[in-house]
C-alpha cells in the first residue's frame, strides 16, 4: 500500500563499510540524524545484512524501515540517492513482514527463543549427516530425513539461502512458508514442501549425540538442539518501504524470471 505519512524526522544507520559511512555523512549533513526512538522512519545504509540487523533492532517499534544500497548484496534495498529523500519516503510503498519465531530446545533442556526474518535453518555440526523427524501441526509428515539440514523460509527470505538450496521463490504477499531440505540424502528426491504460514512446524533431531545439529534464526545460533519449533509470529508486523516499481513484491517476481 502507498504511504501518505510525512517523514520529517529521519534516523540513519549505516554499516561499517566506506561507501556506507560516506553516505551517512552526506545524508546527515542534508537531513540531520535523529535517534531511532525519536524518528518517524529509519533509513538503513548498507546491504541486506544491515537491513536484517535494522529490522531486528526495530522489530517491535512499528517504525517503517527504508534501505538504500551501500553494501554488497542489496536485494532488500532501494537505489542510493541524496536527492529529495523525504519525497521518496512519502511516495514509497509499504510491505508488511511477519517474522518467524523459533523455539529451540537444546541437549540440556534449555529453551532458546529467537526471531527470524529470512529463515530458520538446521545444520549438521559434524561430518555425520543429520537425521530429522518432521511434524506439521502435530502430525508426523516425515519420520526420517537424512540431510545436511533443513530450513523454513518466509517469502522475504525465499530468495536468500532458501533459493540457494533449490527452494521455491515465494511472492511477498503469499500466505506461505517454504520447507526446504539442504542436500537431502534420504529421501534423495524430496525437494521440500510449501506450507500455509499458519503452520506449526516441529523438527526433532534423531541420534543427536552421534549426529549433533545446530539451529539458526537469521544470525542467532543454538548448538546441540534436540527439538526446534517454528511458527509465524503474527503479533509482529514490520513495515518495509520501497520505491514505486521497486517493491519487494516486484523484486521477487523479477527474480523468478532471472533478472
């Protein structure tokens, strides 16, 4: 949907790279730089890594986030320009993102809660292939998956690690999650599943002492997990702003045609 709000107070955050720091200096000189808590909008200068950090940092504030590409990968970013930023922000289109909530229980019985904007992934920790049991909405769907791991990806994250693992690209407005194996060994031909974003996904680790597994929610890692629960957290809706014609929905659509 289009934004009609005025964004007078802008908070800039930047990655440590020279390009991003130079952009921060230029934009601050033109528009000032408010503290994120006092700002109408947060503008992230860098790549997709910084955007994920910024979304995590502002996950519960409800503040819109607008990125400009001054980093390496910029799929989630708009083009960089110092010109008429407030007009660009006012004309931007808004995409709402619900993060995943990961509840991981480790070998000691400790429960770890983390949010993920892109994906929750499980990986083998050693040379031994992992053995995993998959339940969807408390019903067993796969008694044993032997693989390097598995991931649950949101539409926003479907073009990231999920795509590299041969998972499907999901339109940003699709009410779906991608469940994608990582180098599946058995069943070898299983390519994953599409799930409703209301699904409650449980992944249990089989033979965890012999085949240890780590779980990662974006950048938060838990080692030696025994059970990982994943669901879409509808209590949080993050607001991302994109220039007209360059919305996240449009980017994901272009990605499916190789652009």
